[in-house]
C-alpha cells in the first residue's frame, strides 16, 4: 500500500464526513423553513420584480421557495457525497502491481466506500470538482436568502429583522441602528465558498498518472470551504429561526402604491370585455402614471371612469383590488412543496 | 518574420485600440458624473450603511465618490494600455536568429509601440492578464453604480429613476411598473467582464517558449470582454446623464426615522457634558428603541427629558437635528475630488 | 401568461436541447475511447507521477481511465438536463393569480418538461447554476485528456501524435514541426467553459421575486458555453479517434531509466527476505543513484551484488524486471470499466 | 472617530505591510534570477513551442525572461501598495459630520498614508480589488516558472532538477524517483492565490455608503492570499537558487531531432537562392519527414542533395547547423533586460 493510497482515501473519508455535517445543517434549515413557511403561509406581502412592487404574494411563499431550493441542494449534496465515497488502493500507478485488488475491496467495504473502478496513483479529481461545485451552488442559495433578508430589513422596507437581543449594541457609533450584519456576513462567506470552485476544476487535469499540484489546493479548500459553509448554514438556520417578522409593515408596504399593483388585473379584465390588449394596456398605464404623479388611488380613479365601469362591474372591481384573490393557489403550491 | 510575430503584435494593437475606446467611454462617464455631482452637490439624502439609515449626506457626494473611483479606473486603464503597447518581432523562439532586432525597433516605432525587451515566441502573457484584470475592476465599479441606482429606484425608496421615455412600455404584464432594467443589465454584464479575468490569469503559464492554449482564450475574451465593457460603460454614461432624480422623495426618506439618524450626535454631545460614552449610548439607544416602537419623533422625546436638557442647550439640540451641519465639509470634499 | 413565463421556459428548452447535443458528443467520445482502449489494452508504456517515470502501465489503461471519467460526466449531464427540464407558467410573481396552474401542467406535458413546483417570476437559478457547473467539470475532463496528449506528443516523449494529414503544413516557420495544436486549443477552450461557472453561481441570488441581472449573463453563457463545449467535445472525439500511437517509442521510453522503474519491487522483495523497509529502501536507493549517475542498468548492478542475490533468486529478479507482471490486473480493471 | 474609521485604515496598514514583505520576496527572486541568468547566459538548450523542439536558445534566456516578468510584477506591486496606502477618518458616512478633516490629515501623515479623497463609511473597495488582482498576476508568474521546472525535470527531459539533499528520501514507494514536488506545490498555490481575485472584485459593489459583506471576504483573503503568496515566492526563490542544471543533457536534447531544428534556416537560405517560400518549404518538409521516419540526420541528407547544394555552399550549410549563430543577439537581449 503506497502513501498515496492511504492519503487519497483518507481525503475522501474526510470529505464524506464534512458532507454529512453539511447535510445535517441543511436538514436544520429545511426544518426551520418548513415551520416558518407554514406560520406565514397567508401573511400578505408585496411580490417584487426588479425591486419594484409587482403583485401580492405571501411571506410563506417566499420561504417555501427557499425550502424547495434547499431540498434540491440536499439532493445534490447527497449525490456529491456519493461521488467522493470511493476508495482506491491500487499502487503507484493504479495497476495493482504490488498489491491485490482484494485489499482495496476489503478496505472499501470496511470503510463503507465504493471501490474506485479505475484509478491512477490517485482517485480522479473530477469527483472532487463535483463536490466543491455543489458547495458553490449551496453557497449561492445561502446568498439568495441572505440578500432577501438584507433587503427586507432596509429602513424603508423593514418587513423583517434579524434577531436582536435586548442587551445587544447596534452600530457602535449610531445607537438607533439595527443592522443585518449576520446576513451581510453570509453574503461575503458565499463569495468565499464559491471561490473554491475554480481551483477544484483546475485540479482535474493532473499530468499523466498524477501530479501533486492538487494537494496544496485541497489542503486549503478542503477544510476552508467545508467549514465556511458549515458555519454559514448554521448561521442561516439560526437567522431564519429567530427572525422578527412585521406583518403590519408588510401590509403598509403593500399599500404604498395605492392600488397600482392591481393594474395588471384591471387590464386583463378589460381585454375580456372586448378591448385589445394594446388598448387596455394603454388605458391602464395612463391611469397608473396619473396616480403615481398625483399620488392618487387607482381604485378611486378607475371607479370614476365611466368607459371602464361600463365594462367592469363594481363588484368585480372590488374583487380585483383585493389581495385574497391572489392567494387562491397558495395551498396548491404548498402541497407541491411540502407533500 | 514569423506568423507569431505578426499575429502577436497585431493582438496588442487591437487591445490598445480597444483600450482607447474604453478610455473614451470613461471620459464620458467622468464628464457626466462631474456635471451631476455639481448639480446635486447640496441635495440632501440619507446616507445608508448596512441598508439602514445612518446620517445625512448629499446626493452629490454619492456621485463624487463614483467620479473619484472612475478617475482611478482611468489611470489604471492608461497603465493597462501601456502594458500591452509592446511589439515583438524576434523570431520563432525570441532569439532574433533569423531577423535583425532593428526590424523590431523599426516596426515598434512605426506602430507607436515599445520594444518588448525579451520575448519567447510570443509576448509574455502577464501583460495581457494585467489588461483584463483592469477590465474586471472597471466592471466592478460599473456594478457598484448600477446597484446603487437599482436600490434608489426600489418602490419603497424611489429617489432616482432610470430615464423612461413617454411612449415606452414598462413591464409587459404590469402597466404601472418602471423597472431599472438598464442597471440590472449592467449588473449581469459586470459578471461577464469579470469572468474573463481568471482565464487571462490562467494564460500566463505557457509551456516553455510558448504553447498556443492562450489563443482560443484570447479570441474569445479579446472581443467579448472589451465590447461588453464598452457597451456597459456607454450605457452607464447614458443612465447617469438622463436619470430622473427626486429630491423631494430624498427629503421624505430622510425623515422616515423621525430624527433617529441624529442619535449619534446627541450621544456625542452628551459625552461632552461629562457622561461616559457607555452611559450616553445607553440613554440614547433606549430613546431610539422607544421612538421606533411607538413611532415617536426623537427630537420631541429628548426635548422632554430634563436630565438631557440640563446637559444640552435647546439651541444646540435644534442644531443637532438639522441636516446642514452635516454638510459643512461637502465643499472641502468636492475640492479634493474635482480640483 | 406573462412574457417571463414564455421566455424562461424557452430558455430551459434551449438548454435541454443543448444538453442533449452534448450528450451525443460524449457518447461519441465514449465509443472512440472504448475502441482505442481495447486496441491498446496491453500496449506497454511508462506510468508517470510528478512527470517522473514510476512503473509500467498500458496505454489502454490511460484510455480506460478517461472512459470512466466520461461515463461519470455523462451521468452528471443527464442529471443536469433533468435539473433544467422544468416549465413555469405561474404569472408575474409565481402565484397563478391570473392563470390556472392547469395551463402550466398542460404545457409542461406537451413540452416533455416537469412542472416547476414553486417559481417566482422565474424559474430558480440554482438549477441553471448546476447545469453550467457540470459543463465546467466536463471541460476539466476535456483539459485532462488534452494535456495528456500534449505531453505525449512532446519531442522528447513522442509516444502519441495528433493526426496530421499528408498535405498539411506544420509550423509556418519551421517545416519539421508537428504541433499538438488541437489539444492546445482544447486547453484554452476548457478555460472558457469554466469561466461560465462563476457568473452562473452569481446568478442564483436574484432580488426578491426576480431581478433581471441574470439575463445578460445567460444570453452570453447560454450559447457560448454550450457551443464551445460542443465544439471541444467533437474535436476531442476526433483527436482520440485519429491519433497516431507509437508503441515502439513507448517501449523505448520505458527503458530510458534502465530498469530504475523496477526499484520498488526489488525493495519490496528485499523486505520479504527479512530486511526492514528502511534498510531495503536505502540499499535500492543507493543503487538507483549510482545507476542514474553512471548511466548503468539497475538489473546488471543488482545481479552483481552478492548480498542481494543471496536474498533474491535469479529467476525472481528476472521476473521483477519484466513489464508483464505489472499487467496481471489489467483485465480485471477493464472488466470493472467496460462491463 | 468611528470603529469603521479605525478598522478600515488598519486593514490598509496590514495590506501595505504584507505588500512590502512580498516586495522583499520578489527582490530576492530577482537577485537569484539575475545570478543564474548570467551564469547560464550561453548555455545552449532547445527552445520549444507547443512542447515541440523549435530552435536553440540558451538557458540564460529562459531565466532572463522570468527576470523581466518579475521586474514587471515588482512595479505592479509597488503600484498596488500605493493604491491601498490611504487613510480615511471621515465618520459614519464619510461627511466628517462629527470629526474634523484635519484629524484624518494628521493621522494619515503620522502613518505615512495618503488621505482618501472621498470615502463612504469605508475606503472604496476598487483599491483592494486592484491589490488582490496584482497578487493573482504574480501568482500566474510563479506558476509559469514552476511549470517550466516541472517540464524540465521530466524523466525524458531532465535538464533541470530541484535540489535534493543527500539524505532526502524521494518517493516513499519508489526509491529511484526525484519528484519536482516543490514546483508542483507552487502550481497549486498559484490556483489558491488566483482564487482570491473574484471575491475581491465582487467586493467592489457595496450597497450605498457601505455594507459589510466585504469584511468576511477580507478576513479570509487578507491573510490567506498574502501569506500563501509570500510562502510561494520564498519557495520559488529557493528553488531557483538551488536548482541543479544539467548542461550536458541540454546538449543531448538539442541533438535529439538530428538537425531538424535547423530546417527553418535551410528553408530561408533556399528562398535567398531564388526559390519561392512555398517550394523551399516543401523541399525541406519532405526531408524533415524522411529524417524523422528513418531516423536520419538532416545535415547528412541535405549534404547529399545536389539540387540544394548547388544553391547553398557547404560552408554556409555548416554554419546553419550550428547553435552559435542563434546566440548572436543574446548579449543584446541581456543588455535590454539587465541594464
């Protein structure tokens, strides 16, 4: 048995163990997200695209979307662990010239690993590249949630806040500030985990039956990327578990645009009445501009337009300017995600 | 003269020309930023750290900060162009075995390039790596400005808006929406330009007196990174030139926190009266929490605290709750930047 | 149905189609590798670690190792295609507010896609990040094979050569040169495909229910990474199919070190005779140094050492200095790989 | 003075100090390279492009090329240190609202830093991105030299060898092996240093007057990239200083192709006699192929061709098949580099 045989299989064992810790972290996140998604299943808040208010959603839907993403990440990580769950004890260049393949088989079984079907002096590095690529993707998901919290904690938005203990100081200079520093921290850590991906990909093309250039890379990214992601996931689970949610502020924000967010449905209703999509769009956009410019409420303005009211009943209009119609499929979506 | 001599010097000529186009783009941005910074030199808006309101600044200061950053980028780009302004006509392995060094000297002079002091079959690729790294940094600055605009155009913030022609449709589905799509586009393009940096760095370590692995990289990133950045810079200049600024909304946002943003100065003033920083911090933080929780105005609350008012004069307190004291050094900063 | 619904599902359809083309490329590579591996199953060549001769392998083993790696890549690509085989027609923020979920279901079925369980305005970008990460890994494998060929075609090694048509010019300046330019080209292209991974990971963290920063990235890397990898895989298949192999040169190279490559086995045999590993190592290393310094043949030197020959029979020694004992498990490995 | 003022300026001080250590490392490398380049100024070896023998160079030229590259790196690093030699003490959002600009000026002078002309809560991160980009470029140069040594130590090439102490074990399994493990290690470390560049570029686009996402990145790459590069540069200097050079093997390798490397000059000489380049190329390529196929010496073959010998004098032919004519400009190049 060569030292490469021992060291290389050891590395895989360590990565498998690290991967399992990360799996545990993800399970914790899934548990918290499920709890919170159900809690806020019907808590209305504005859905935003391009940072601009679009249409109502519920806060639970945001969380359910994260849940589904981490479910995918869990599956990817399981696959990644399987990828590096191999054992190679095949000698200096992988020929079993001085050692029986049965040793490899025996050791693999003892260690709960699969036999590497064909190795050089080392286990091929595309396996490790896959593992670290998955860490990079998971880090991207961590960043997605962290960015969301940072946005929702902005002073002007303030729908969500990272937990802030009674005795905790905020900004050292500014006593009034409660900063989403944990989520900001995660944003930076996501950059770090991602930065391990390219070196891992560069490690694949070893010379001939191995060169050892991969080793210094793995001695760095092995512990660093795993530990950083472990820390980040644990922190994220904690943030999600303890976050303070302000449903009242969510409603206030929903109303900021004074009904403009229902403009699409007015438009769609108009098209049903026989107007072309272009005509309907034009009519509604004009009123939307007017409301925005003069700080008017879209419902009031439209109620006073006889042309429109001849096409849309008063009852229908009221239904349009109501969140709840937007939530009729929330339960369906939740069943898809949490069943 | 070998084909490598010709092709390699040609590449440098193309990069120099591209670099000069980018310089022109930056000059245009500098011109626009200078104009806008001066226009909004004393337009008050909130300064934010961690996305949370901190203390007042002026919108002109934001723009001046971008101006200074693009000044640095200009200088970096001039250096980068100088780095690749070299000519090598030195034969198959750089020894001038079959061509006189005078040819190189002559051609370099004709082309306005410097003689490459020592080349292999090609010009060393650390020069090109420097050039593309600078493109990556400039792209980072483009992203910084783009992110700022996207933030300022958020529905809840709405202090700035990308230009939106009268006849332009907004969202195809939602007639009321005006999305900062140009700045979002720049955010993505910054990712693309940045992605050229690592391949350019990987190109440095050519084998022996050259291998041609760098070539397929350069045939891609040469045009792509330069053209993408040219497009992005031109677009950014245009956005900054035509952006719609809402000073009134900036004032409204400044007042959202009802005076909390002046808490630091109240605290500092208290320390001058003999209280420790810790005591002062505690007092002010408590009031800040109270105001936030009960939607009160910090000025009113503090005016009614006899303990504090015994330490801070009423006149002083009024001065503290006033933006203008924050702007006393704006002119100094502008002189530093625009002199 | 919003334009986002249409565009986003369209992107996935395009990626699925691209992925399937890549699958076809990989299948072609697998076919060629299988053919060549079997052809050269017992063609002896030196196994190298650290670029230094280690122990004999067969050229077929090299190719079998690539085969197994591309088998893994095939499976990863199948998974990646499944990841982006989803359809979302869920409206402006994913709530199905103005469209029935049945439309989504119907369209998904028609298109052979799965329903996206929960979407925002768009399909979540961790899916696309996974897809592009897999392209990056496959590119790493392309590079691995390309680097191997470049090494084997080095003048001093010359065991393999890229196909070179009778009428083809070599170097334009140097008529005698046959350069592995196709494999060098692949090395650079691998850098390009890899460079798409980070932007794809950066695309995950979209703001709220979507921002459009991902779009300019995908309009670039969507076609570029797929087409580049398609080209690279097709070229690689072609190189492997037509490569010229020089078994005679492989044997010559095996003998360059005059038996030094069998030193490990001499050492191991000595330990069986009762010597400690340290003693054995020392003895053999001394002879190895002597042979290297004085250009002697290790077999001759050892044959003349009475101390050693008292421990190793002459017959055994001859067996040690023979490649074939190294190949006793080649068939086992081939069965593992090709069964 | 806020804690941001203190921490941010402290970071710059640390980076400046790190940068100066790296400068010292580079100076050491320059010293060693100069010494070695002069020592091997006229030591002939083969120049290779595409890994294929091209034309003769001297080993000193290789080293001089590295010297010039590290001179460029030195200048870049000096610029990078200047970039982050700034001090900002400007308060919570950079307005000097509660602190006089004179404090900044005073502290900057004391610390030997420049005043940051305009800061937000922090010093703008394009400066740091520049610094880390330069580290990435230097790492690329380290890799270039490391790859060269690894190539030159290949068993088939063996022109150069990393120092190997008398008592040092080689491979643990294979007593005869002397592996270029230090240079392989550097290849991996280069990947690590490079991996800091993208996070540093991603750090530029902080939100508004700062978010703290950059901090966790800098706490990692600050020490890691600097220390890794310091270690790598020190190791590289040591390798270059102590490397064992085999001029005899260089001559042997030069002769491997039996004169084929002079084919270009034969071709050029033929064109001077009135033949077209195409004709000359064809004639020489045919002979080159014949020599390669039948293991003949190009000089002999051409000497026997009456058609050629009617155009090239015997004296001229001898001059062509001689290294020294290739070295006539070595001194000129050395003067360019070392003057």
